[in-house]
C-alpha cells in the first residue's frame, strides 16, 4: 500500500491484548483500566483482517500487547498468520517473563524472531520500574531458551534517566551475540511524566565503554533502528531515536489495536475502527476501502518533539507497543 507521500506500507503491528503481567511506571502502572474481553477482537476476526492486509501488500507482522503472552493460545494465532499467503515474517515483542512456559510453542508455531524488553539488569531497579520481582532473572532465562531454540532475539531497552548507569551492563548482551537497541522514551501516556534519556547521551555513555563504537551498515528486521559496532561486540548496538530525530520519511508501518482500530501514526488520534466495521457486518470490500483510505491519509511526520500538538491521549498499552 502506498500512502500520499509515496511510502510503501508493508509492516503491520497487531496488539492482541492491552493487558500485561508487569506494571511499568511509564507504561501501565497499577490502577489502569483494561478493555473488556468482549471488546477485544477474536483471533478469527484478527485473521480476517490479516488476510485483508496481506492482499493489500503487508508482508511483515509483529504481534504485540500489552504483553501478548498473557492472551491464551497466542502461539496458535501466530501459526495461523504464518499460513496466510503473502505474509513473509511474523515476529513478537514481549517483556520476556513468560517465554519459559510458552517458548517451545512459539517455535512450533514458526515465530521468526522475538524482541524482548528489559530496561536494566539491576534486579532492584527493575522491580521499582516494573512493580514485580525476579524480572531480570526470568528475562535472562527466556533469552537463553530462545537462543537454544534458534529463534533470533533482539533486546529492547527504553532509555530512562534512572537507568543510565546500567546501560553498559545491558550492552554486554551484545558482547554475547544478542543485539541490543536503546529506545528513546515516547512522550505518550505516563511516558510524559517520566524522565527519559536522549539517545545522544546514551551513545556518549556507551562510547566511554566501547571507544571504537562506530556506525554500522547492519539492518536487523524492518524497524527504524540505526546500529553501531565495536571490535568487542559480537552483535550490534542499535538506537531508536524517534523523539530527537525523525525517520518518518521512511516509515513503513501501521498499527492495529486489540479493539481493531487501525492507526497510521502514534501521535494522532485519527484512525479507522475496522473492528467495529467488521462486527457491524461490513464485507471485505468495505473493509479494504476503509483500510486504503486510512493508510493513504497517513501523516507526513510525528510530533514527538512538540507534544502539545499530539492528539492521541491513549496509553501505549491501549494502542500496542
């Protein structure tokens, strides 16, 4: 699908739930209201939309949440997406704490890769951020299992001011062959109240440990990260600096919320309620027209650098991480 600015949209992120087993302060702390189960699209409804998207040119699907592994039989859903003609890859973003019980099912489903979120290797600090104990240990065990199963892993860390001293410890995963990406905190929901660390400062900290850190031509997946390499690293370190640097001219993605709202840009409330259309009896042609129109109208760029211009007030967990 081509939008009005000539961008080729081939990447779809699908949220299967707004629920999570962690309570990260900048995302969905205690007290957050979740969506009724009746309002969440069934897998059969999501698959109908996946087939529609594939027919329009979507090739890569990432399953997200909330935490996708808290939804029952998400591995079966992934297996069904993998069988959809036109879909080339299916990946997942997870907090990693539930990979031990479900990892083998994901392997059998054909999952192509997994992104695991971990903001610090300090267990006490992780507990303060997530509201849960034992997070670092369970994530490390999940990473080991994924590597044993030969499922490619990338580690994602949101750049927070309180975790800046632990960045080198996270970077050591790259010494062991796991790519690490540091992501600027998006000013959305509770993220507006948290203190983020700019990517430039993170790079300075990392270069104090890896003086030869230099830009790399590596491309891992279909996302916007730009990577760096060092003689001491077996895998690259990436930065996703959506706040301090725009990469909107090459944006190739759209998001589908767990309620079936298609969102062309995180910053803006505008989207189309495909789930509501589907449940009202719309046929595939009506859904296709609504999808094409929404994507054609995709905004030129985000406005994270001017949060006052944002019209989206939902939390990331409600949209899809």
